[in-house]
C-alpha cells in the first residue's frame, strides 16, 4: 500500500486538493499504465488502418482509468477475465505489449500463436483468463474462476469485467444468483460506456442503473466515475476487500466512455461529434495528469514519459510486423490436448 | 383387471418394475381417496402411493420387500364394505411376481436383462460383477473423486436428491457439499461456471438432467469449452465432463427426447463419448474425468437400469477413441452406439437364423471416431449398416457412410445403409413414438436388403 490517505479521500472525493495527498509514485504509475494503453491502442488503430490487423478490433481509448484503477487495487495472485475489448486489461496484467501486438497482427509470436486475434488472448502466468468474444460469456466463467479460488482455499478473487450491453444477457443473472448463493469471491465490474455497440443504454435497457441489478440477489454494489482513475481505485479497494474478506460477490458499475467506435469499422452515427468532443475534454488521462502537475512535476517530464512509452509501443509494433506468420503446421495444433 | 384391485403404478416414464418397500395399511383398514397406502421403491427413488378410491383393504397380495414387481401387477385388493379377513398374504401369488436378483438365471424373464449380456467378454485378469449402468457411472465418479480432490460434480439435483436418475447416489454423504453441488435450474449459468472452474485447474463433472437442457448452455460448451484451447495457442485447457442422459427416454415427447450425438460430434475441440453397457459406462467415464479435454458424455436413460458384467477394479478404464467389436461376424458390419448397440446385437442374433453372420461394433467414442476398426471390419464383410437413435439427416451414420466411401470404397459390395430415428419431432403417443424410434426390425430389414 502506498502512502496515501484512503479515509480522507472517501469522504471528500470531489476535492482535487485532497487528491494531491496521493503519493506521486502511485500517480506516475497509474499515468504510465494509462498512457501505455492509450498509445498502444492508437498504434493498433493505425496498424488496422494499414491492413496489418484484420477482423474485429475493439479499442479501449477513453476507458483506460477503469482497468488501471481496478488493477491497482488487486493482488498479484488475483485473476481477471473480460470481453473482447481486452487490450488494456492484458497490458495492466503485465502481459508483454510485443506479444499482444503480435497477436493482433496474427503472428506466431503472439500470445495465442496468431490463432486467437484481438478478442482471444490469455496468460495463465499473469492471471489473465481472456479475452472472450461472446457478449456476456465471460461472466459465468469469471464466477467459475472465483469458484476455483474458493474451492482451493486460495485467497484470490476474480475480477470479471463486462459492459452495459452484456449486462442485459440472461447468463449474467444466472451467474449473479449462483455467485450470491455460493458466496463466490468475484468482483463484477460493469464498464458502462453508454453504448452497447451502436445502441445507447437508453434504447436498450429499461433502467440505466446497472449497479443495482444484483440487489435482487443480495449483491452489494457501488457506482463510480470511471473517468477518474483515483475514484475507481478507491472504489475497487473497498470492493475487492469486501470480496476477499467476506468471500462474496460485489458489483461495481463504472461510468465510462469510449472515444472510438465500438470496433474499427464503426461509423459512429449513433452519437454526435459534439458529444464525443465534450467527453474527450474530460478524458481520464487529462484529469490524472493535471493532478500530477499540481505536485510540481512539469510538462516536460510528462512528455518524456510519454515519449518513452511511444518508443516502447513502436518497438512492439515493429516486433509484431517483423514476426513470422504461424507455421502452417499450427493449423492443426492445439485442438485437443493429446 | 378386477374392479377392486390396486395395481403396481408406474412412477416414472421409464419404470418397468419396482419394489414394494413398505405397506402403510393393513387388511381391514379403511381407506379414502388420497390416503397413503404403500411405499414403492424404484431404481430412481422411493415414493408413496395413494389410494384413488374409498373402501376397505381386503387383501395385500404382495409382501413388503418384494422386488421386481412389474407395473400393473395387482398388489392389493379392496372392498367397498367392511369385512373381516384372516390372511394378509396370498402365498401362491407371491412367487409369480417376486423375482429376487439372485434368481435371475432365466434372463428372458426380466425385460431389463437381455440375452446380449452373454456377448460381453473380458480378459481373464478382470474380476467382474453384474451391475447396472447407473451403478457403473456412480462407481466411476466415486473412484475418480476419491483419487483426485480437484474432481467435483455439479448439476441439478445431484446432491441432496442424489440425482434425478440416482446416478449420484451416496456421493453427497461421502464427499460433502463442497464437492457434490446442487445448482439452480439455470444451465447456461452453471455450465459457464463449470468451464471457468476448469480454466482454474479444477476438473468439474457437469451433469445435465438431460442433454435436451444442454441447449441452454450450448454456447458455453462450444464457444468457451471447445474453442479456447485453440484460441489461446494451447494455454487454456478445459478439463471438464458434461454428462447426462441423451436421446429418447419414454413418452416424454419432443422437447425431452432428442439425440445430440451429431451436434456435439461436429465440433473440433470436444471429445464425444457414448457408452452402452456398464463396462462402457465405467471405463469411459473414468477416462473422461482423467482426460485434459472437454468431454461430452452421452448416456441413455433407458439403459440406466440395465445390468451387465463390469470389471470392478479401480484401475479399469477404456481408452477414448476406440470402438469395441461386440460380436464377430463375416457377412455384414453393423455399427452402433449407446442403446442401439443392444438392438444391433438382437438384430444380429435374428439374422443368424437367416444365415447372415453380422459383426457388431460398439463405437463407444464418436469423436474421435475409431474409423480403423470400422474399415477393418468392412474389409472383411464388405457391407455396412449404421445405427443411431437420432435423426438421420447430417447424422453420425451420414458421417460414417461418407468416410467409408472415401476411404474404403473398393471394399464395399453394397451401398452403406443407415438406420436412424424418423425425421420428426418425437411424438408422445405410444404407437407413434415407437414408429419414430429405430427398432431392431429396421436393422434386420436393412441387413437383409444388402445381404441378398
């Protein structure tokens, strides 16, 4: 734990001055992770445009504070599972940007040897269990991972991310029921970015308060502003502590916004340019960097960090593009464990 | 039937006989409609039966503890008037309906013990015991749970109820509720949770009360369990067994009577296994539980109560992907799986009377398929019939037929014929249901057609 004052922040989270109480190292670490996701995704978007990445590619730009905030409250042995908008999650879990980018470009050096692509990557070593392409399917899987932690009497919890779109899937509620019934240590994080593909929450959901959707099952919940990484972190600490100590599920709804389309091929006709521009003004990176500058850190230093990340991301892109395609023998490998 | 008889009731769709566990009335007792009169034990459960008319018990025809009482056998008589009766049990009747398990030498007498039992052979080293398919499945689960703490079983009614079909009888008591886990009736959710647990290095056995309900969960089975290993470049194994009764039961109509063998066999990443006998059930299920891959294990409700010789050793397993030649023959090859193996053997026996010596292959595994054994047989017999209970269209038989014409065309002297269920949703009416299901006579007729 860093040298921040958790208790004060809880009661006074709107005050930027209080936030300056956070340890600079922590702020810089969060900034670095969020910037890595931002620059990585920008590069992925660029490679997609060049035809180096195929198929579906769902960028996380705008939502970085969610996974970075949550991850900052996790312990090493905890596990994570999410949907197909998964690049950011993999990066904060400590997966190598080179391996992730190589998977996006379908190379043998990718995390799935080029056989999974953007939506299907995993690292047992880093506790990242995908990367799932079917909307909502990761929700019972995450509860199942939590079940395995409990069964083996591990102290780990599983964080299960899903969006506002998936929150309307039937299996989510089957899972809420069982997770509550069996007291599974699972944190459900609903990343509400206001649009399920091209349909707004208002047009798809009878109510827009997703956090309370577990109340009928007796699941505690909280809603937090996902454009502020420190708010997310604080809520996550509370939620994760609850899941771990009580061995129970918790639902955390995080209000966020994606700056890009649902996938690369999304023309974005369902929302106005003005709306996106307005949200970008209040982006999560800007908010965090403002705090960092208030500590006396200067613009040039921030720029330097950014430049270093750009270099790393470019290296990852070069590595991906220069890597070999999978050998044709890979076609028939990994279907069944012999 | 006399108007004042109380008959042995059928208490489930597939029940053929039961045990009169306990009389709750005695001769002379006044009974009213709705009164409990006896406890009947079936192979699935013990249930109480009620009087449906008013009167006085005038005679108890069968003794408490009598086993093997066929449904619709008179078990008691009642009178409308109160009278005095001297004896409870009619001794002369008792022998007719009481058949204890030890007395079954004449196998024809019991519908659930068939002639084809005698065909099953084992190596000299195997000590065997006659047990039901249900017991064989239970033994497999029990032995594997004992051997490996990471194995657990979950599903509807598996724990406190001891299994909708009693397959998990005694497991809760032995292993506790951390490892024998009742789920809500929500297949999609609990299947996904099972798969997540398998990703978390546990070895779940997920029971579907019937495979019809696995349709609720088929996305998880296909998209999560079957494909993730490949999509992760080999990192994410999913050691899980999905098991339960598949195919038709008896008189439960279209939504509860379908064979899903061809559905699951279609998918790379799954192994699909379908046992026939107790030996198959035990040996294959133990292999399935130990297998690091997702396995769809298709049982058959009608087979649960049937008895076969089965090796008792804890070490006994059957390799997945290997078929078994149940009967050696020279004139025609009949391949079948699950309940159809018994029908194929019956057909083979009948065909012998017509001078046709059929070889019968029990496929045991549908994916991977033991094509080698089928081809070797066809090379000898030059004729092939496939049998399955499911629909013919895009079925297992269609696949085998195609593979054989691709790989053993020159060995065929006749077209490959398929025996399968009719192309209709399963009807409820008894006569229509029988017409919809493939029968022994269908196999005999097709065999004669290509052996003439």
